[in-house]
C-alpha cells in the first residue's frame, strides 16, 4: 500500500498498529517524532508532518519520543520502497553492511554510484544511506540504555560508535538528554543474571510462531541448536566471544524475547540483527497476504497460518552445509548427520549442556574426513569444496555480496544444483523471491510435473516466491497431519466397536 497523508491521518487517529514502523509522525511545535501507536494526545493537524522513516524525521531535526520509543517499533520493512535497489540496500544496512565499508563501496555492490544511491534514498525514504545507518546505531544504543545494565562505554562499543565521546554527543543532540538521564527514565529493567542481555524484538502481527518453531525443530543440529517447549536455543561465536541465545514469544505483546549469554557484549548489535533475520521479523505479513492470498494454491495455507514467515539462518556456511547434507535424504537423517559433523569437527563449548558444540568453521572442514560422519564420498567432497571456497573468500555469505553472484558461485561447485543454491538464497541470504523450482513437494502441491511448469506457475507469486514456498510446504505438512489425525480417529472408532 502506498502511503499518503489521508492514509496516515486515518492510521494516526485510530492508532492502527498495522502501520507501526511504516511511517512516523513529527510535531512541529515540540520537534518530537512518534510512532502511529503513540498514546499521547494528538496535536493539531497543522502542526503534524509525516516521514517514511525515523532517519528522515531525525534528518529533518526531530528527536524521538520518549513515550512511544520509535527505536522499539518493528522498523521499516526492507521491501517498503518502490525501488529494488532501495529495498535491498535497506535490508543490508539493517544487517550492518555500512558498519565495515563506505557508501561508495556499498553503492558499487548495489551496481549504482554513491550519488545515485543517495538520490534514491532521499526520494523513497527521505534520508541518506549514512543517516539510515546512524539511526540504526542510535536506536540500538537507546535499547541498550533502556533494557540492559551495560556501562555507557560498553553501550557505545556495542552500538558501533567509534568512541564514548561521539556516543555521548549523538545521544545529547538527538534526545536533548544525557545517557544517564535517559536511563533514569527507562521503564524496562535489565535481567539480574550476570552476563545475560535481554531484548524485546518487535514484529508486525500476526506471527505464526508454532510454524516457524516446528520448521526449526525438525532441522535443528544436535548439540548446536535445540527447540525446547516454545523456546529456540543455540550456541554462537561472534568476534571471538562464545555464548548462547534463547528466543521465545512474549505472552501478550507482539514481540520475541531474546536472551543473549555472552562473555563480551561488543557484538550485541550484530547478534540482535542476526536473530531478527533468523525469525524474519522485518516482514510485513499484510503485504505478503495481499499478494498471495488470492491464489487458490496458497490462500488456504495463509488463512490457516496467518503470519507465516521464512525461517532464516544464523550462519550462511552452516546452512549451506546443512542443505547439502539434505540432498535426497530425509530431514531427520540430514539433521542426524549434521550433528555428527558438529560432534567430530566442531569446537567444544564447556558448561552449556546439552548445547556443547559450535558448528565447525569453513577452515576446519576444508580437508576434513567427512566420510567418518556417514557422508557419502561425493557429498563429502562437495562440502570440502564449499568450505575451501568460503575460507578463501571466493564465496562470502556477507551482507554486501550480491545474492545472484553467490547463487552462481554455488552452482559452479560440483554437487550443488539449482535447488540447493536457491534454498540457500532463501534462508541464508534472506532473498524473498528465491525459488527452488526443482522441489518435488512444490511440484506435487502445485499440480505440475516439471520444474519449468512450476516456474511458469510461480511468476504470479513474484516478488514473494519464498513465502509461497513456505506456504506450499506448510500445506503439505498440514495435509500429512490431517491424514494422520483422521487415521488415528478411525482406528479409535474401530477399536471401540470391537
């Protein structure tokens, strides 16, 4: 839906949560900007301006509201712009692409000049790429101030500010308060457990937590990740710091609770953004539903599972190895073998039972005797080739790498075909239009016989074909569950009649 003043006016008056994060309301008299759901009394209409992003509001000289906390909104969806370049750039900036490079190199990775990228951002988002990246760091710093007990020096480092002095200056300039004053106003309380950092990760409802948890449960790598009840847990290693993450749904709010247990907090922003990607929290389910729900193949699944998401991956290399292991064998068997790989070649982690392994790094598997894990020789060699390519930098699962180039590089490796490459693009790269057209389940559910027929049928699902894939897989899963339930009921009736 294209936003205009009339739509924004209606959403503001009704405090419609569906628009939370899709635009921001600035008040010219107070120089404050708010979310559409802000509970404060609405100002006079002549004092209101609308901005498509928080970065645009801040670039215009407005400061964030301390009541509704714009930093706690679901965020601008990465596909909200009408420009494909802007959409992809937004997602990559959200993953930290501008933290380690400059705008010129970043723009080049998008296939455009820095000046053209700046013009596109100003046209669609009202702010430059640099301003968007700064707002990302600033908002995360505010979350750390409000939701953790970190020292301000640790907050500055974790949020990506070059120095404590710069951090203090940006906070004062933006909020007209010092970090100490902001912490006194914080309504959330940090966990009391030492070394544990808790975050509230908001999303646009609805969200089918049961479906994404079932997907991850079936594919969990033993000793590396686990699903327990309604919680997902796994081991992590970021910038030399080892720990675990635990993710669970909040019982009443549209947010997930993330607990990070880590020896050093410097990489918290990277971790939070990765978790958001794993659970596809940047998605706008209304946009996906509007595009796909009218299709008879997909509409039933979306109705039965509102808020269906595409599960991402914590680590691109790990997911790629897991995808190769899953070729032509069952999901359970692939998970078992992946667990053996972690057991034999992964780094032991003490004191985290039953999660006591980190998945092996590419260098560890480059020459590893993977056949010892029960992997056939040809597949083991494919994994070793992949590991060598990733270790050398020939293949990089990084935000700045062009997804098409990664897919092409993957397909160039013997043993990796179109299905595996597209599956990796869908989950490890977060490409919403990735489509493993060779998938036999998809062909069966679509009622076609060939990958070519399926690709033709899927043209109507662009640019959200990855969501169509999840819907069709879910449809197949539902049919199997329904058939088993019916069989169990029939057996119970037969037993009762004997």
